[in-house]
C-alpha cells in the first residue's frame, strides 16, 4: 500500500486507510480526509514539504509527516 507522500503531482488517488493515533488522526479526519474520499495532488513545495492537495472541492496543504499517515490507491 502506498502513502500520499509517494504520489506524483497531477495524480488522483482514493484514501484507503488512515494510520496514526488520537489527535493527529482526528485532525486529518477533521480536514475532510476520510476513507473513500478522492485526493488530487496539485503541487509539492520545492523542498518536498508541504504538499498541496484538492479534497472535497477545496485546496489543502499537508505536511510530509501527515501525508505519510494517509494510505491511498
């Protein structure tokens, strides 16, 4: 299973599972990233952190550490 961090710019993926614990996982879910939702990777900052995704019609910036907790396909 791949994580969101490994997905190239311009790709659309579906969230399969969220790893992580407690408040961190809750924060990711509060941003609208839940199982089954589609994510479009818009761009990645020059140094690789953060990355910008489109989820549920809005843009969202995610840290590399958070993106590694989101398993996609």
